[in-house]
C-alpha cells in the first residue's frame, strides 16, 4: 500500500497537534523493535507514530485510519515479551503515553485511570490512600496500566490467591476500530446488566478496541511477610507447589522460583553470595498484621515438606528487596546476554514436574542449535515455568535466531497442549496461533477471527497479531 507519509503527518497533526506526530526514521525504528531476538524488517517500521491526549482524538485517528484502510498498532510501553509489541505490518503506531490522568474516589470505592500511566506510578498514587493495586508485572516501572489490562496479566501474583487484574475492573471506556467511543460496566461492584462487555474487552490485546479509561476497585492495603527458601534442586520446589494444591493449602500472594543457574546469576548481580542451587521467594498477605504472621508461620511449617536446606522469614526490608531483585536481574542477564524465546509453560498442576523435565530436555537438545544452556524461573506458585535456552544470540544469523525461536516455541507449546495448560500471559496471541489451533481446533480459531472482523471489518487494529505474523 502506497502511503504519502507527509500527507499522513499533516492529517494526524490536525487531530493531535504537530509536536505529537513523528515520521522520522529513528523514532519509527524505535517503535518497530521489541525483545524478540530476531531482526526487525521493513514491514515492522511504522509510517508514523502518533501520541493522542484523549479518547476523542483516538476516535478521530481511528475514523481516519478506518476510512483510508491504514492499520493502527496500539503501543503502551512495548514491554510485552513475546512479539505483541512489534507492529506486523506498516502501520500508524498509536502511543498512549500522554494519557496518564488518574481520579481516585475513596467514597465510591474505585479509581479511574487513563491507559498510559505506568503501573509503578499508579501504585504510588494509590498507596497514598492505603490501597493496593492488584497488578504486578516485573516491568512495572515502565509497563502501562492499559497494557496490563489489555493483556490481563496476573504476573507475579498467584492467581489462586488474588485473581487477575480484570477481576477488579468495574468498567471501561473504549474506542472501537470504527471510531465509536463506548462506556461499559458499572460504578457498583455488582454485575452489570446483560452480556458483560467489560469482561469481553479485558485481555483482548488491542485486537478489538483501544482502552482509554479503566475503572477499578480500591482494595485495602494488606500486611505482608516474606520468606526465602534455599533448595538442593528445583525438583523440591516443584514437589512443594504440587503438594500445596493437592493439600488445598491457601497459596501465597507471590511464590517465585529461580533454578540453580538463574539463582547464581541473579544473586551475584545484586551483590549476594550465590546460593547452593534453586531458590523460592514467597510473600504472604493478610488484612491484619497478626493474621499475616500466623499465615506465614503456618506456610513455613508447610514448606518443610520439600526439605529445603534453609527456609526463613526475611523481616529486613532492604535484605528482602535485594533477594526479590535477584529475580529481575536473572531475567535481565538472560535477555541481555543470550535469550531466545521466553516460553511460558502453565500446565495442570499435577504435571508440573514432568513438564519441567521435558522442557529441560527440549532446551538442552535443540535441533536448531547445539550447546544451549538451560535457565528457568517464574511464578511457580501460579504455576508457571519459564524455560529459556541461553544462547549468545548476538553472534547468530537472523535465520538461525528465527529457527531457534520457533523450535523453542513449538516444542514448549506442545507441553502446554499435552498437559492441559495454555500460557497466555505476556500478551502471547501473536506467538500462539498454531498453539490455539492445536489446543482447541480450527473452528475455535475461526470464531476468534470472525469476532475480530465483526468489530473491526477493515482489520485496522494490531493487524497480523491474530494471524501470528512476524
Ligand atoms: C522485565 C519484564 C518483566 C515482565 N514481567 C511480566 C510478568 O511477570 N507477567 C506478565 O504477564 N508480563 C510480564 N512482562 C511483559 C509485559 O511487561 C506486560 O505484559 C505488560 O503488562 C505490558 O504492558 P505495556 O504497557 O508494555 O504493553 P505493550 O507491550 O505496549 O502492549 C501489550 C499489548 O496490549 C495492547 N495495548 C496496549 N495498550 C493498550 C490499550 N490502551 N488499549 C488496548 N490495547 C492496548 C498492545 O497493542 C499489545 O498488543 C514483563 C516484561 C518485562 C520487560
């Protein structure tokens, strides 16, 4: 499609003002990239980047794009790890970064926030009201609340303890691909009348609408206690999680693990001595201090089932922050120095250990690359395993990077199919197309496509993500 970018710039400038439209190459290339290990191609580089300030402006942009058949890719902060953030076709990138307003209504029991506010900033604003934000991505310093609700990620929180962010959303304002602005939901916590459009749009990954305002319940800030546990092997942690569900032990709010390799690099990066092998990091929460202490004491007792080398409560905040930061540092190390595809294995809980060992075998015996190392970590209490092939990708050709990515993706997805899981955090649709067809069937996938085409007949929003294009 032949687009006159100067003309496009002029038109978009009329809507949002000249200084909020970019057609220069460096900006366009910056918006074409994400953390997927393979190179960007010409079709990923947008025609223009536009930064609107209101739903009205977004409506006008979408009406223009719809009429002129120009795809629009929605950008929060672009941190979703596995391919959603990269435009798949030449597009206008719509960056929500200027939409950051928040209104907190303690007397009504909710707050309303625009999509571009960073999660950490929102948490800070809510903490002044002693309220907890139930959204915990590791990327919270940069990830937007719009991106988090569009993906509906529980992230570090154990779903069985807290639910998903979408469970706390009372209503939305959204702009449809054809430009109409709609309001959904209610100002009351009770179910609204009719089919719940709020639930339908949460987690729709920018395929069906642009979220422009999110109304969420104000949750009381709980008390927290933290536990670190050191193990001889990851197997002991997996056994513990499997027993936790089998025995119907109330799960902690956070239950993260690092295998031996990830723990070594993570602990060293924060200046702590490398642990003997795998590590679990656990946070308990409760509405009272005493309740939290009691819950933590009981959970510590339960942890004995996995024979930890040592398991203890960490009351020193600074020490805990360091231990907790080792998890993020392990991720940074892997992505900076040699990651391929961040697989997400979320299988039936009784198959957790089998899935872990099969993932390890897959990574250590890749056909597309010999000599990869296995690193893993994740929200094990959720239960989620991230299995990484640690490979110095910078030295590889683009074809090899693509081959490794696809091999890791396809083989780890097969584990999700085999063991009854799915794996949909991080915003995975763009990488999940073949998986969805295998797990469900073609009819399921056709239904998704029909739904998309009904709401977005010209396939304007995030084109290519539902097809699994690169
Ligand atoms: C270090 C690190 C740790 C992470 N940890 C986690 C984790 O623990 N769990 C997890 O699930 N993810 C995690 N992520 C992935 C990612 O950060 C989250 O999914 C995050 O919520 C995405 O937010 P974003 O603003 O970057 O969204 P983007 O990546 O910009 O967008 C995500 C998707 O939502 C769409 N979108 C964005 N804004 C809107 C909107 N307003 N309306 C409609 N659609 C929209 C986009 O088009 C895209 O399809 C991590 C990433 C990093 C880098």
